[in-house]
C-alpha cells in the first residue's frame, strides 16, 4: 500500500488494525480506530470496511 495515495490517518489506522486479530479489530476498544479508518478510507476500499462494520454491528 503506497502511503502517498492514501490519507496518513487512514494508513496509520490500517497499520494498527492489520496487526490485530479479527476479534480485536471488532472490539469496542478499537471502534475509534476503525472509525478513523472509515473516515479517511479511499472510495475503492470503503465497501470492504462497510462489510466489516456490518459484522461489528451484528456482534454488538
């Protein structure tokens, strides 16, 4: 992933999220980090994040 193509806030959030297990990513504590990724995500990545968001909402 080339950092210049993406917002630094998105890259930072995704780097942190990618080191976590799915369970950690979907946890309440990491909701803010996930929101940051969503808010700064490029359009081509948003559908994947929306799918994860739906999974999160089903769990909580």
